[in-house]
C-alpha cells in the first residue's frame, strides 16, 4: 500500500511538472502560435468521440433494449403457454355442452351399474349457470354397505369427465344390520364456451 502511494505521488508530480512546462511555453511563445494545433486537437478529439465512441454506445443501448423486450416477450409467451395448457387440461376433464342433456344422469347410472347398485330415488338434474359454466346437480338415495359406499364414491370422484360428490349423508339403518341409508348430491360443470 505504501509503495503504491509513493508511485502515485511520483506520477502526479510528473504530470504537474509537465503541465507547468506546457503553460510556461504557451505564455512564452503566445497562444496564436499553437492555435492551429489546439484547433486540430479539438477537432480530432470531437471526431473520435462522435465518430468512433458514440455510435457503438448507441448501438449497444439499442441492442440492450431489444434483448430486454425479447426476454419479456419470451417470459410472457412461456406464461401464456403454461396457462393455455392448464386451460386445455381443464377442458379435458369437463363434459361438452353438446352432452348437456343426459350426460350426468347417464354417468351416475353407469357408476351404479358397475357395482350392481340400484338407487331408491334419483332426483331430476338441477342446472344453474354462473360465470360461463353450467353446474348440474343430481340427488340420489341408496341403501348400501360401507364398502359399497367407498367403491362407488371412488368411481364417481375418479371419473372423466369430472363428477364431484358435493354432499353426502350416511345414516345407519337400525332395522337392517350392516346397511346404511345414503343420500348424495353429484355435480359437474360444463363450460358454455371452450377457448382454443
């Protein structure tokens, strides 16, 4: 550190000495004698700055802006593709609007038939519409054993297109040992429009 300070002082003193010598020579000989050299030096410095240094700096800053814009577009494009994939995936799990009339009732009946189950009561489908979706709900009453309830619920919840058990009530039947009275509401959502 001490060696660097000494070297710096030596250079500063040398620059100061050269500056003093230059000023003394200009005072001695007069400014007019060096006017052409000063003018040419100023012109060369300005030409070097505006002709050599400035254009690449402008180009670098323009390219930096273009790179940032391209990076932002790439990130937005990736986010769009991700959201679009999620939307398309969601559509794959929902029934089509053309199947609206009988899809839910047929799907619930098929899930019951797969295990040989028979409903005691099957209420008509109730539809509500909200935010571009049609929500269909069907209420069912059955008498089942616990293991049958579990299998039937897994079949309903794992179905594609999507069905969801929105309400479930299980009551033990006191008169029949091992059997339960089951009331369930099964629902699905159908998009009115599918955006591709």
